[in-house]
C-alpha cells in the first residue's frame, strides 16, 4: 500500500511523495514513521485502507501534510495546527533564538522578570517556545483571529506553559494599549507576502493557509511598517523589536528604522539559507 501511494503521489507531482505516503500511513495507524518498517508486513484493515486513501486524496488536492495530520514540529516541540493558523516554518525559530538571547542579556543586567510580547502569534509556537526556554520570562501573545487564539491556548496547555502566557485577541498592539503594557522584547512574524505576489504562491499556501496571516498588502510592508512605527510606544528603555520578513523587504525596513528617531540600533540576521530574514531594532 505504501509503495502504491508513493507512486500515485509522484505521478501527481506532489513534493517528497515517499515522505508524504509514510507520514499519512503512520497517522492512520497512530504510530511513528519508523514503526512502519518494524512491522512492514502488517495488513491494513478495510477501514484503515479507506482512511488512508482519503488522506492521500487530500494531499493530491494540495492540502498541506500538517493540516491533514493536525501537527507540526517547531523548536523540537509538536504543535497543533489547522487552517486557522500558519504552519510554523524553520526560519521562524530565529525569532525564538533572538528573544532567548535578549532575555538572557536582560537577566544578566539585573532584571528579575523579562516581559515579552509575541505579535501575530498564530498557533503560539514562538511564545510557547520562549516560555519553555526562559522560566524568567512573562509572556503575552496576541492575534486578530479568535480561532488562532483558541489553538494557541490549546498548545500552551499541551506544553505546560498556560500559566506563563496571557493570550490577547485583537489587532497588533490594541490589547496591549488597553492594558497599559510595556515590554522588554517584542517579537513578530507578521503577514508579509506582497499582495501582488499572493496568487503566485504554491497552492498549499495560497489555497489552505489563512490569508489574513500571509497578505501584507502592497509590497508586503503594511503590517511591518505599523509594527515598527508603533513598537517604541510599548518598549521599555533599551527594549527590542524582532521581526521576521522577506529578504526583499529588509532594505526598506532598515530605511524606515533609520528615519524613526526613537530607535538607536538596527541589526539584520540571516536565515539558514543565508538570506536576510530578521530585523532587530532597539529603542
């Protein structure tokens, strides 16, 4: 069955067909992928065959594997995902790395607690990963989508950090403004796909992931610009804002930061492919 599914996915031009076939079969059987080979001769029941065929059909329709299985790994943790939230990408781990680094610097400088805001939290992967790494951090995580907030709360519960993160539903800094909050660190993986490029995205992204979490308006800079302009009002002295964006947007973001007198320092970090990906600006 596994070989048949692999061949079928290959003929339908699905990326990594063998991997997809294995992941889907393991999901149907409720086992790990390695277990498929430890019990290779195990026959499938008719119900399992039917379920497997349905999942393969969904993948052929270009639905992402992560939405079919409802899971995605990030920062060596497993997160619940569905089509109300973006699928976490490896490059977004840079936000966690930088936030953890800045948390440690703050603690060394004498802070007892480090206040962190995760904007556009989605499934909560960034905030939850920071919470797991830094016991001294107190986190807030906001998203405009109530469905995303529900998923993020479920993930926080799953990873035992519900008591460390307050989830806020609203548009960017709106909930923080209402509560009078200020932060040492603000992280964001905002919508940054250029509106004019949206229809060119792969169907797995364009047709299944939430557009509200992807579409950054003309040039993809609308939300990024809002965050950079508004963040100083919510940063404590020497606080930082850390934003993921497209490599094509970094130069414009740096120019904007240079034009805003409340920022002192700007750094650019490369992703695992060597591309400019994350901008760090300090108040």
